[in-house]
C-alpha cells in the first residue's frame, strides 16, 4: 500500500507544485501574498469547461484558450488591482487578494451555477500497472504536464531576458527601476505566468475530480506548500507541493481523509516557528 | 547664453523647486548645466538637498513621497520632467545610486546584463566587454554572486552596470560612502578612464569635497536646498567658504 500512496502522492503533489510555483512567481516578483491563488486555480477548471463544453473546442484548442484567458486575467488583475496599490502596506494587498477570490467565486456561481460541472477533455483514460502500483492515465498525464510546465518555467526564469529582469526586480525593486527596467511590465508578466500555472493545475484537478468552486480549498494547499518550501525559493515551491501531495495521500490512506489538513498545516506552523524562511529559502540578508 | 548652453548641454536643470509631503521646500530654484563630456561635482553637507536633487533628476521623487513642484530637467535637449524613472534611464541617464544597490542574488555577469538590457544586444555586449577591461576584478568574478563581494567590488559593479547601459550622463551618488580611501581613489581614477573611453558626462555627488574637486572640472555647492556657489573646481576649492566648511585645515594642500 505504501508504494501506492507514495505514487499517487507524487502525482497529485506535482500538480500542487505547479500551482505553488505560480504563487511563488507572483510573490517573488511583486511581494504580493496571493490568497486568490486557490480561486485562480478553480477559475482554470471553469475556463476549461468554457472552452470544451460551451465553445466546443477540441483538446488543443481548449488548452490554448485556458492559457490565453488565464494570462489575460493575470494581466488585468495586476493592472486594475495590484498596480494602483503599489507601495501600500501588506495588509491592503492581502485584503485585495481575498476580495478578488470572493469576487471570482461569485462570478463563477452566477455564470455556471453553484453545482459542480463534469470536465471531460478527452485525455487518456484507464490505468496501467507499474510494479506493485496501479497508476491512472489521467494522474500520470497531470503529473507529466505539470513537470513539463515547471521545466519550461525554470528555463524561462533562468535563461531568458525577461526571466533575468524578473529575477532582478525580485532582488531589488529600486535597483531595477534605476537600471531602466519597466517594473510594471515585469509584474504583469509575473501575474500572467502565475495565473496560467494555477489555471493549468485547475484544469487537471477539475478533470481528476469535478469543476467546482470548492477546488479553491485544494488550490489553497499552495500556501502551505510555498511556506514549507520557502517563500523566496522557486525549487522550494515545487518540493513543497510534492511534500503536501505525499502528506495528503499518506494521511488519508493510513488515518482518515479528514486528517489531511492537520498533517499539512501542522508542519506549516512548525516551519513558521523554527525556520520562517522555509526549508529551501534563504534567510534575508538584510531589510529590503 | 542659455541658447548655446542648451544645444551643448547633456543635462540641464532649470529652476527646480522640490518638496516632500511633510516638510518644507527641499530644493529652491536650483539650476545646473553639465556640458557633453563634462565632470561636475555637487557638494554639500548632510541634508543640503543633494540626494533630493538626484531623485528630482532621475524621476524617483514620487517613490519617496516627494514632488517636483516646478522647473524642468532636460537630457540632451529632451524634456524629461515628470517621466517615469525607467524611461529616463532609457533616454541616457545612468545611475550609480548611494549604497550601491547591486542585485545581490544575481551574478556579476547577470548584473551587467540587466544594465545592458536597455540597449541593443550588440552594443550591450561591447559595453560589458569594456566594463571588464576597466575593472579586471569584475571579469575575474563574473560568475560570483554580487552580494558575496566586498563593498569596493560592489561599487565597481554598480558603476559597471550603469556603464553597460551606454549612458550619456552618469549620476554618481556618494560613491565613497563606507569604502576604504585607497579603493575610493582607485575607482575615482577609473572615472577619468571612463570619460576618456566613452566621453560620458558625470554628475558626482560627494561629501568628500577634496576628492570630488580633484577629479571634476566644475562644481556646484548646495546648502539648504539652494545653490550657493558654482564655478571651476579650482575656483571653488580656493574659496574661503569651501576651505572652512568642507576641506578642513588640510584643504590648503589641494
């Protein structure tokens, strides 16, 4: 059983890692602790419903629709809500993202109704056996695509010019401005990417379960994931996501599905108490 | 006079008044002109308004809750008053800020690449090579994380990053702060080499008046937000007021 739990934990954790990576990208570039990340993930599932059911697009078209729509949503959020509040206290930013999350939920309920929607994208179904472990094709696809997206993001972040400017802005906002970096554009890019990553995670979780606003609760697991991994660390977010997936599967497998939250949030508390910069984050060198 | 000066001036500050939200006027009718390739010192004690003037030029006042109340700033004839700070950099203003402000988590090479991001790729590559020639120390450490270098090396890097953007004029704010005198001398000597190589004009803000007057052609003295004296570096260095207030008794050795 252990191997089975570990395998499904790894696969779910890969999707959590993807959503957490989106959260970390936004936090790193703009210093906004985005409580709406869970709802952005749920929004991704509904964008997929819109693409496949409402617009009747094929799989590739639906994916393209989700990516473009989520990216646009991220830019609009940054433009309308985050940018005008630049320089305001942390509390204002946090309240904005909570309000955003509530508004998105209300919009989804108004447009799609409160009930859950089934999402069938035509991804490979069925399952296969690997050693002693049975793996569902959808879980394997979700994990594979998540890792592909994470790899693409890492390549972008490490090696592209926009990625370099994003890292520079994350390092010192003022130095970036003084070097001629258009910080607003960088922040918009970060929000677009963070929203796209959340939405892709939402597409898969909507497929594994159903598309519902309650997906938000799963998306919010990105928060303990990044805090455990280290808010400042991109690889830390991915590893944090994997850990949360493993903890979830092991605790629901051996104890009870209800035990998940305890075993995810207790480590969060312990980390905050003894190592607030996370497992892989760096202690701040000084005040920014 | 102003017509001729405008055509040649790379930086022209005219009648600038600036204020902070809570405080009285921080700058009062400040004007200064830097000719192409000129090296100009801006002297003044703590709180005289030097940093406010720098921020008024670079467009950073709003970020520090200040306002440019009236007056204008031009770079090579283009009015930059009220433009966003990053746009001003693109128009040719290179900045070496107080406290260096390098990107601590990026490598030396990446810091320079960020500086060069505002110019075409080929120009940037050429500029970065030139920076490595001027500061071989940076070339040796190109893969090192900037935050792990010494203060002097970080200062070289901040200067190099600004140079990588191929600026028409460099604003250099308190370069000597917190550095050993021997390192400061070495970096200042390189400023002359920079001018010789690229013809870059410079506005050098310094508390260490002796140093600044040694390398600059002309100087302005700012006191309580007002320009109280300007002239050639030699004239300013010879004035009693400067000898007493800024150069101390050793000023006579200039």
